[in-house]
C-alpha cells in the first residue's frame, strides 16, 4: 500500500535476492532499484540470471532469500495484488496460438476482472494501437513473428500495468521487427509505464534504457547510466577501411599527427584492412571524418560500432567471462 | 490517434493491496478459460471426430457383426439395448485419454507463464479444462445415443432414466478426466500418455460388462470384471436405461468410484500442476 519501503518513488526495489536451482545459484544476492517511469535495462549473457530475476519479480518464482517489491507490493506476501500491477512479455510469445488475437486479449481482460464490456473495448483499442485490427480474428499461428510479439505486448498492456517486464523482447527478431518493438517500448514509457528490460545486446540497452544493471553469474557486476557505463567500458569505435589497403599506415599517421586522434590511440588492423578509432563524442567523430575528407583519402567503408557484450564484460570484470555456451549457466536459465 | 493517446496518458492509479481473488472472481476466471477452451475445441473439429470414431465403430461392429450371436436368442435389438449404456462409459474413457494432450501443450508454450502472472488461481485452468471436456462428453453421448437409436436401441419411454444414466456416466467420466489430467502432468509427452493409456485400457474395457455379461466369462476373468469400475458404470447405466437387473448397487458403486477417484486425483492433479508450472 505504501508507495515504497523507503519513501522514494521506486517501481522495483530488490535487496539481496537469492534463488537456487539445485546446486546452481541463479541469483546470488541481487540488488536493484528502478525509478518510477523509467526504462531500466538488465544486461548480461545467457545464464547470467536475468530471466530468473524477472520471473522472481513477476511472481513466477519464489525467491529463496532477500526481498523484492514491485509497485510497492511484496513479491512473496502480496502476489495477487502485485499481478494486477505488472505486465510480462517473455522470451517466447506467450499467446494462445489456437484462438484469435482478439480472443487472446479479451481472455486476459476477463482474467484481470474487467467487465465484459471493458474487456471488449480494451481488446479493440489495443489491437488498433498495435496495428493488429486486420488480423484480430485470425489465430496467432498465422501471424508473422513481429505481429506475434506485438500481440504479446498488447496482452501485457491489458491491465494498464504500472511496471512492464520485458524479458529479451527482441531476441530472435529481424531488425525491422526489432525496431517496431523498440518504438513501442519508447511509446509506453512516454505514457508513464515503468519498463524493466533484460537484454544481451549493448545496442538494445543503449537505445532504450536510461539506467543499466549488468549481471553475470547471478551477481550485479556494474550499474549506472548507459553513458556512465560506456565511459567505463569505452564507447563507440569508428572503423575506417581505405580503398587501398596499402594506405593503412599513411592514414594512421595522418590521424596520429592531428588533434582528431582523440584521447585513445587509433590502431591499424592490417589483416582486416581497417583502422579502429575510439571516438568519445559526436564532435570527435565529425572531426575524424572531416580530416579524412581534407586529406583526400579514398575510402571503401566507414562505420561505427558499439562495444559488444563481450567487450563490456572484459572491461567491467577485467577478465574474459564465461562464454554463453558453457553448460552450467545455460541449464540454469533453462531450468528457470 | 497517437496524439490522443499521448495527451490522455493518465498517471497510473496507486496500487492497492486487494488480496486474493474471491469465489466470484474464481467463477469469472473459470468462465473466461472455459470460453478459451471451447473456442480451441471449435477450431479443432478433428478432436471431436477422434472422440466419436471409436465408440461409433465399436457400436456398429458389435451390433451388426457380433450382435446376432451375442444377443439373447439371437436378438440383435436386445443386444443393442444391452450395449449402448456401456458404450457411454467407453466413450468417456476415450475423451478422458485425450485430456492430457492439450495440457502439455499449455505447459510447453509460454501461455502458462502468462496465466501465472495474472491474479488467478492456477487451478482455474484445470477446472476449465474439466468443464469443457465434460461438455464434450455430453455432446459425444448425445451423438452416440442417436447412433444407438438408429441401429435399433429402444428407449421404451424411459427418458428420465436415460437422463439419469447420462448424468451418472458423466460423473464417472469426470473422475476419469482427473486421472488422465494427473497422468498428463506426470508424464513427459502427450504420446507417452496415449501409448500408456491404450495398453492399460484395453483389458479394462474388454474385461468388463460393457460388451458381454460377466457371467459368461471364465472364473478368473469374471472375478476381475466384477470389480472393474467400468462394469459398475455400465451396469448402472444399463439398469437405469432398460429397467432390468439390479440398479441400486451398481449405481452406488459407480458413485463411490467416481467420488473416490475424484477426491484422490483432483487434489493431486492440482498440486502437480502447481509444482510443474
């Protein structure tokens, strides 16, 4: 009933959450604070405990120790009320494939104790909003992947949730569909919904989340704003591919002599035929590109790339973390 | 549209701790889930065909091929009267056997996660399943009895007793639904359930009074058949429908079996379901 335990407006408040699966500690004392009305990203590799965390918060799993509240309601003591305040979209589309999209939404409305009329109008409105009106009376098995994910999101929005959990919402989606999902998430936050999002992609976190928590092996290994973490990890890298690979070193030399080199030294990758320039700001990026144009280098390709999750972990932990395909963390996530 | 939504965006209402769902909430939840299951069934007429095929084939086979030989004094129509009440029990088994399939599908996909994150009792999902399958049973009984009438069954004005027989068999069938629901939750795949059920059910179905009076069987089989709950259900329905032979005792036994099986398997099924989801 109280907004939060400590008076501030926290939509999600987690202290020392622990969850075991047999021998594995899927969550090993996780703390998390998500401010009302924000998008909070939980970033981590497969098996880091992201899904387990979301499932504990959505009352699908009972934690072994620690405490957690969502919208001011305790996940263990007040699950029934908490479920009215949340929406959940998991990694796998959780809609009934055999009944129509409209029936899916109507069903959830009724299960959320809306009157028949309210459930009906809510289903219509959400189908319209998610551009599914034309497909409303077809079963989701005839939908495309993106339509299915949109229906899934719509289903999570029926009860006008305060907090929406999105567990790897774009895993397995093509880029166009992924952008649709991103646009929808931004729209939801504009309307005041708090979103807790798990992802394996740095890019996704950068696009959507204001604040980030990085987890690995059931522990929080870093948290902060996206910009703050990027500063720690190293931000974007500009990749320049000269048309003539023989010019690689001349290009590197030109950069090194000018102020455009930036604080971190550019380096040449001869095998790949590219020069990597760590860029610290958009102005810096512009400077580098201007220099290349002024010196008249013929280029075959220019591109920026964000640090991959591997690089983020490398930077945050100072050591190579377990790759996603090691068996122990993988089974842990599957068990969740 | 977009602007309208953007300007509307009301601040979310403060969340109240409203507690667990009330009995009226439960009813509404089960109702909504029944609608879902019924729509699924409507979209899958094949499953109804499957449920009806065996009983109808057996009815035709036994009435036309064996009926003349089995029936008292070679009277085919009297054998039809003997057979049809028991065929209802057999039909209910066929439907109960298939009940685990849909349940496993729900567990495999993310649908159960969705339900579990909603403020409903998990048992609502099982109860809805039982209600819909019970409805399927009643439809199947109706079709079966129409086939029976077409091949010579004589109701002889005992419509009320026919209704009682249908109700009693449906009650018995409900207990079977819970058994197979439990099996469906304990066994991994739908195929495993159907394979295992088929093997276990052949002797139960034929070692009963559904097709022939147990007195005609050898002693050891008669002993088995007389305690077989399917015999009780068949005898009870038959006693009611044709008004011959003992009624009270088989009806009582059928009730005992139905209530007993449900009392044991329904809570176990709900518990297993909670644990698996």
